[in-house]
């Protein structure tokens, strides 16, 4: 699977194991999980519909976030970075948003965010996806 917006990996096993593997891979690249939204649970509670297992995580590398926010505080509108996990027929699909796509906006493209921070974050998150693929 591929997406122009994200780096993807499919892992086997249940959702909790996929999140555990992702957590380790993120930590190895200096990222941590700040938020977790269980979409299946929220949709059931709020509008009483059944939905497949789907989780949205907000992940952050504090050093890169600090550097970006010092360059342009508006980057906070795009933080933390988003990762989704969803149950698919062959396992759990993990999609990691590509920071260069998000920070490619003209507001950031010609700044140190677009030229230095986004490529660094991108390389780290590519390594996370590669680690998940084994």
C-alpha cells in the first residue's frame, strides 16, 4: 500500500501490539506519543455507530518541534504529527503523515522549517515505517 500523504506499513497482530511496535520504532527516532484517539470508541459513544478498529495518534519529536516553533509559531497548527492505525484484511495498516507534504505549504516552504526541519523529520519517520516493515 502507498499514499502520497504518508509512509505506510502493515503489521500483523492485534492493534495493541501494533501500537507497542510503533512506540518502540518512534522512540528510536526521538518521537513519543502525546495523544491517542480511539475512533471506534468515540463514534460508538457519540453517535452510536459501529466502526472498524481505528486509532489516531499524535506523535512528537520535542527537539524538532521546538526548532520549528522558534522559526514560525504557526507550525503549531500542524503539531503533533499524525499517525493512524486501522484494521485491514491483512493486519494493521499504520500510516505516518509525511511532514514534507504538510510543511510544504508556501508559508513554510522557503524557511528553515521547509528546508531543514521537515526533511529531518521526514527521514526519521521513513525509518520508523521501515522498522515496522521489518
